C-alpha cells in the first residue's frame, strides 16, 4: 500500500494521508511542468470552497433546523504583513469562495500560509472552524516551495503540487469543516 501511495504521489495523482481520519486529496489539473524560478512572477492562492461537516450554530426556539454557518476566511502569509479577510457567505453549509490572494514569493525560503475559516455569529464571538488534520489545531498552516512547486501540510508532508486542487479536512467533533484550495504560479 505504501509503495502504491508513493508511486501515485510521485505522479501527482494522490497525496499521502497525513493522519488517521484526515482526508487529503488532490485533483490533477493542467500545470506547468516546472514552476518559474523563485523570485519571478507571483504565487496565487485560490480558496475554492469550504464545507461545514458538523453543526456550527445552535438551534433557535421555534425553528426546526439549526442555522447554517456564515463562513469567511482570514489568511496570513510570510510574504506580507497583517492578514486579508474574505467576504462572508451567509447560511451556506458549502461556501464557494473562489477567493484569490497573489503574493510575490520569497527568493530563498518556503512561502507559508495560515488559513482560518470562521463562522460569523451576530451576538457571540465568531467560531473558528477546524480545518487542520492535526489534533487540537484549528488553523491550517500550509507551505509552498517556489523552487519545486510542491505544497506541504502542517506536519511537513507533501500534500500536492502547484496547479492541483487540494482538499483538507479537520478532525475535531465540534466545528469541523473541510477546505479546498489551489496554488498556482503566474509569470
């Protein structure tokens, strides 16, 4: 089984599982055979969608259903200071963001991203969704190597490469979600 997984990973057709219970998948897309040289062009992170896998908001009186999450993103990177925030997707269990963040890659180091998926609450503090497959971690930390074009997960294992859709799922029982993203290079 390990040989099959390694073989598929080397072809870019699958990603190695990071932990028990975590779903990491990659979908091959047409991509440049070799990424541009580090320091040239830009790196584009696109968060395609987020899916709520557990209940986020409590059921209100006189309503039959729980409220669906109001997801929004908060992303940090080592290529710029501060954070960027996406717009809110109201009452969506599956939120299609298509949110893009372009940064100039560092020349000699990995590009790191911190992705937080939050559920906006009107009267309470916003809930941080668990999109990290590691235990007791909620924010997803991913790393991209501009030199090789490889994408690494929070535990340092390769989860894909540039041009592939990558889906990562959290492992908590409360506020559990998955997120699908892609990293591309532009000239």
